[in-house]
C-alpha cells in the first residue's frame, strides 16, 4: 500500500507529538515516576523533572523511529494507517531525523541529571526498541512482543538508577512485572485485531500459531504475573495499599484471562478496527486488554502513593516487616 502524502499541508506540532506515541509515553512516565519515588533518597524536584523528562523524550524518540521504520505496515492496518507517517502528515525522513535528534538529547539530559548508569540504560532502551524490536524482531518472530517488551519494562529501573546511581532487587522486580505483563496485554489486543496483523504480514502469535494457542499463552502469563505482582510486598517495597491492589488486581487479571481462554476470541477472521471496538465473541479479549492497562496503572499508582505521599505501611508478619527486621 502506498503511503499518502499531501504536498500542500505542513506538519503541525500535534503531528510531531503524535509521532512520539503519547499514550505509550504516558505509561512510561507513570512507571518511571513510581520507580523514582520508590527508590531511597531525597526527592530533588529539579532532578525528578529532568530525569522523567529525559525518559519521556527517550520513549518518544523510540516511538518516532518505530513509526519511521514501520510506515509501510502501518499503512496496511486500520488501527495504524492514520498515524503521522503513513497518513502523510509527517515525512518519513522527518520522522527519522526527529527520532535521532531527540534520542541524543534525551540521553545527554539523563547523563547530566541522573549520571552514566541511567543514561546508559536509557540509550540501551531506545536502541532495543528501535533496532532490536522494530527492525529485528517484529517482522521475524511471533515472540517479538515477548522479547521486545524489555524496552517498555525498563523505565522504572532507569528512574531508580538516576536517583540512586545503582540498581538492585527492587527495581529488577518492577522491570520483571512490566515484562511479564506485556505479552498478555498485547496478545489480548492482537486476538481481536488479528486480521490487521495478518494483512500487514506481521507474525504476531495469533497469526502464526492461531487464536487457541494465543488464549492459552495469555492465561499462562496471567498466572505467572499475579503472584509476581505481589513480590514487592515481600521485599518491603510495597506496603498494605500496594498489597491490596496487587492481590485484588491480580485475581481480576487471572479471572479475565480464564474467560479469554474459555472464549472464541480471535477465531473469526476479518480486518481489525478501532482499538476499543470488538465483535461479541472477541469481547473477553477486549475486556482483558482494557483491564490490563488499569491494572498496571493501579499497581504503580499504589507504589507511587505509598512512597510519594507517606502512605507506605509495610506488611508485618511476626517480628519481621517483610524483608526488614524490626528493631
């Protein structure tokens, strides 16, 4: 499919903002904020702003590079054909230039605000998403989103490193939670957008292995994610609020995944449409996709509330506060 171009129209600031995938960026910013405030140490407002701005810019730059490279397949999918590059609102060369320039600026800003470790992690994240996932994995393997999900999982660890200059078990758990969340979240979308991916030739799991296998994989990842979401409680990072959100949210996540596994979501062929529009048989997948976003926001929101607003009350079991001895 040919990418449309309107020679009489100039790109607007809104077009360039859309180029940076603002919805994805909002999730990245939120998890990064939670990672920052959960990390030990003082919360200098200038450093917080600079570090989170650098992470947001890096995510946006990776999104711009993704849209530049994927313009051909985006033009074939109903869900993505209105994006800035395939719709002709932003030239592919401009998207590439924007991605490269903003990538460099974001890493430099992070180096100044958060140090070498955080800047290196941010550079790795941009490279991993734009090159390893977009150029290397997306069109070659059905495990693209599993491996590529690492890039979207790293922001809380980047923020943690920017604040403390180091990493450890707690930021690793936050990364692992997002990493394990990504396949179930994205495959739920792929189930009822299966026709779109098939038309574009993208080897997503429902296309290569079928809907039934995808529904099973979603359930497996949900069963692994639910207890993993509670892990920060046992290190002392998450308190009572976090424990309640993780416990109830994990239970709901598994319940919806069971419904998906028992449904016929993805069985019917056809072109995808709007993200929140699905046929009756695909609604279980739509419900899981929508809830998965709420789940992750609630999980990291609880962590943010506990540490940013003094609401962190550790879960007590006997003489031990989950990983921290009471003196």
